[in-house]
C-alpha cells in the first residue's frame, strides 16, 4: 500500500517535478504554498531523487530512498508516518529486497492521465480488501456497490436542486475508514450533476485507514485538511460545518467506554442535552452505533440526509426504558427516520451478518412524513 501511494504521487508530480526541485534549490525557505503552486497540486517533492534514479545508483539505496521521502510535503510525510513505513525500509534493505521492490514500483504507470481517480480507487480497494479480510466485521472496507446504493437512495430523496447547476455540496463520513464511501458518493454526485462542487469531510481513528484516506483526498484534489485523525466519540473535528449529506459505516459492537477518557468525553457531551451530539440518550456502553446515528443528525443541515449502515443491534437491543429505546423514540417523534433497508447477507468481505442501511432525513418529502419505509 505505501509503495502504491508513493508511486502514484511520483507519477502525478512528474510533469512539474524539475521546476519544484529547481525552485527549492534556489529558494530553500520558500513557503509551502509556493511549492504547491508550482507543483499544481496540494503536495510536492523537493528531492532530486526518483525511484528509478535510486535503483540506478545501486549504492546507499535505503539512505537515498529515505532522502527521497524526506523531500515530500508534510501531508505526504504524515501518510508515510501513519503507515509505519520507515521501519520496513530498514528491514527490506537488510534482507536485500529493497532495490527489487523499488525497481518494480518504478515500472508502474500510475499517471493520473491514464489511471484516473476512480480506477485508482479500485486499486486501493483491492489492496485493502486483501489485507482486511481478518479485521472485525465491516471494518476498513465497504464495497463500492454498497456505496453506490447508499448514494442513489440519498439523491433519489433529495431536492431536485442538487441535480442541476453549480451546487456546493458538503458530504461527511465521521467514521470514514479509507474514504471509500466519500469517494463513491462524490463519483455518483458528479455523474448526476457534473457541475456540482463536492466538498468531502472525513474523520477516522485508525492510523493506516486515515493515511490511505488522506492519500485519496490529495490525489482527488480535495482539501487534505478536511480529513482528520481523531476519535469521533471524543471530538467533532468539524463543529462549524453542517452537511447536505452524510454517508457512513461505523464500527459494529464497539464499546464507547473502552477507556476512561472516551467514556468521560461521551458522558460530558451527553450532559449538554439538546445542545450536544447525544441529547436523546446513551445506549449501553458495549455498542456505539446509536451514538453515530445521533451525531449524524446533529451534523445535517435542515434539509440534510444521511445513509448509515448498522447491524441488528440498534434496531432490537434494549427494553422499553433503555437508552436505545429512548433514542429510537426520539428519531420517530422528530420524524428523522425515513427508511430502513435490509441488505442481503455476505455483502462484506469479512462478515456474513445481517446489515441494514438507515436513511435519515431532516426534512422529509410530504408523501413520506410520519412514515418509515421498511425495505
């Protein structure tokens, strides 16, 4: 995964790489913004090395490769750090494997003019799938077909104003993983309205997933500052941002009290009542899914819509006086729940359990008010 990301960046930077290197050599203190401007992207590399040159030098390969990585802009270096890649370089060099891997990677043609961001997304998906099959149920990866279904349902019930003209659309996933759902929604949105300006916002707690999501945003030309490495239970990174759409697959059966810090943050937020993210109630500590549901509602604009994947627990867990029941009643009393779509089993690579897509809407269409569709 790291080598794929690095080679993709190298291919994307190649047309203006020499100009960036020459400017940096002449003005070593040049601000980041100037280097981004010359590179024509939100990332750059000031090192004269390339993967091919490193292999051709045939000496000090690990040292030259590390110098090459040091030339990247801070956001790319953050990706490399979160993927823990530097340690592997030393191991590969010790086993006499590094030159061969760099030679192989330098032959990959990942030029964005030939491999667009959609195709590159499939490359990432397949790599992630291969290394995520033993992860917890639904972790890391949501198939592109599921994301397309969620996107289609969201837009089918949205105002026609989203389907034409230059419409600015804010989309968030506060458990974004590798940003697969965000990317799928953006692609679908641009398919139905090519003039739309789509701003993506993501929040993720897993270092590796965050790194891949950040790489996706850089490659797609999105604002990298809109992808945050942060536990959603402890903080909302986008307090002042409200969204037209949210699309999410939060973790199933994860405890919101697994550390004292997380539990304290959740309970403090709950004390804010309706002014906080979890004013409707707290589910049992063993499962945070209904906290993500409430957080999604809090992030939506008055006309906003959300599609969120859940397992059966948020539907069926908890008695009449439980926190789960209070949250479900709050959703119905406020008429936020538009539909629940049961998905076929075995759609996810690493679980066969039954899953559902909840469709939440702040402002239902007249014919759907007071009703919930069960599909």
